[in-house]
């Protein structure tokens, strides 16, 4: 990969700067990367609340594991726990694939 040695300087209004900064922040990339990608016609992918979704899926997984432990201990009756676990695993795999695809498109 070629090193970035050249510098471009240009002027924007305060409102334009704010818009650019907000869009870069929303895209979770630096302003320079946002402007570079925009200028080169690359798609800028914005996935809102992805981190929150990952946290929620993790929390569901932890709760499911706790239920599985209680089930194996005989403290609760298990009804299709394996089915729920398989469905959660598919959601987790899809979420991971989305993250990987997003990272690839940015590079």
C-alpha cells in the first residue's frame, strides 16, 4: 500500500465543518478518512447502534447459559432450550458477518 505523503488543505464554512464532523462521527471514522472516502466515491457505511446490539445479544447469551445450568441441575424444566440456543447462535453469526463485511468495505 502506498504511503499518504501528500496534504490537501481547503476551506469550509463553520456549518459545513460541523456537518462533516457529525457525519464522520456517525460513521465512526476520522474526518480525514471520511473526506478521503467521500472524495474517492467509496461507500461510507453507517450502522447505528451496532455496539448496543452486540451487548444485547451477549446478554441474551449469558441469560441462556444461566438457564442451561439451572436446567442441567434439575432446578427448572427445559423446553426447547437447544432450539433457542441454535437460533441465538445464528443471530450471533449473522451479526459477526455484518461487522466483518463492514470493516472490509471501509478498507
